[in-house]
């Protein structure tokens, strides 16, 4: 019998495959940065491009991939397309991972005497 990852058994193959797809999409620095920004609140393409340091076409292409995978959503607001992450689990995973890595990096800098 297969149980969820929260139980003592292994996750079902389709759950693992879904995770691989999601993590694969987040393996791009720009896409991960986009999800990080959108986890903090909705934003249009111009604002996202400015925040992540990308061109409008590149950001739009990454957003299209994230949207196709169901990781981000968009809505029209007048003439603008506004993007958002409405999956609290995805927000939690991204914030936890980046927060842990940032803490680890800070501890490493402090241990080397490079802290601020």
C-alpha cells in the first residue's frame, strides 16, 4: 500500500513525477526568482522584469512556462496582465528553501568573519 509523503510509506509514482516537473521548473534561477517575487504579492510583467533583472520577452517566456505548469496564474487588470502565485504550499516550499539557504550562507559568512 502506498501512502503520502507525510505517512511512513513512499509517495505514489505520479506524485513523484509531479514533484519532478515542479522542481524542474524551479531549477531555473529566473523562474525561481519570479516565484519568490510573486510569493510576496502579485505583479505585472514590467515590475517582475525590473525586480529580477530580466528583459520583458525573457520574463514573459518564463511566466508562460510557470503558468502552463499551473505554478502561477494571471488575471487581466485593465490593459495589464497581473501574475500571482495562489498555491500556499508552493509559497511555503520556496520561502522555506530560500530562507534556509540564506541562513546557511549568513552562518558561513559569520564563521569566516565576513558578517556585516
